[in-house]
C-alpha cells in the first residue's frame, strides 16, 4: 500500500509541475514565437517542418506530460501544418500524439518509466537502460508514420473520414 501511495504521489507531482510549465508557456506566448520562427527559417519544405516538429516534440515530451503539451502545442502547430504545409490534420495529429507518447517513457520526466520502476522495484537507472531498445523502435516507427502518411491515413480514407 505504501508503494502505491508513493508512486501515485510522484506521478501526480510530475503531472502538476508539467501543467504549471504548460501554463507558463501559454502565458508567455512561447508557442507563437516558435511558430513565427518556423515560418521564417524552414520555408515551404514540409519534410523539414515534420522533422523539426518530431525533434521538438520528442524533447518537449521528455519534460512535460502529453495532455498539457497537446493543449499548448496543438493549437499552435496544427494551423501551420495544415495551412502552410498542406498536411492532413489526421496525420499530423497522429504524429503529435505518437511523439508525446514516446516522451512518457523517456527520462527525465517519463511517468510510465517511473511507474514501471516503482512496480518492478528496480532502480530508475536500470529501468531506463532496459527501455533503450523500445524507445529506438518507437522512434523508427515514428519516422515511418511521419514520412509515409498513407500508413496512418489508410483506414480513415477507407471509411471516408479523411481525404
């Protein structure tokens, strides 16, 4: 019982601090600054935009919970992705979500990593080391999903949800 309380407290503390961080970013208009930077430096290359978004979200997901990150960054990145680069919103949503889910298992934030370490009674360092192959496989799949949108859009196209 004590282990469950400690684990729950640690995860809630991480989630609370990441929510505060999301609020600070929103108040300081950091996503808007980022969008302006992207538009001025990347230009019209949608693959370079997607690569930048992947790297940014992977790093962002390492320090922030997925839900606050989506609430802060989706309204910033989605209009740019759709209007400026012609990306499908369903595809871009999957890319964003998958990026942030990878962040759930990577240090230093990684609530899934902390939960796994607490449940298995293993030190966080050992758990992190054992996660490396899974993280690398997830990044490989992320690159496939990012640069081959038909993988994501196959079922939505069949059911007429996406073009």
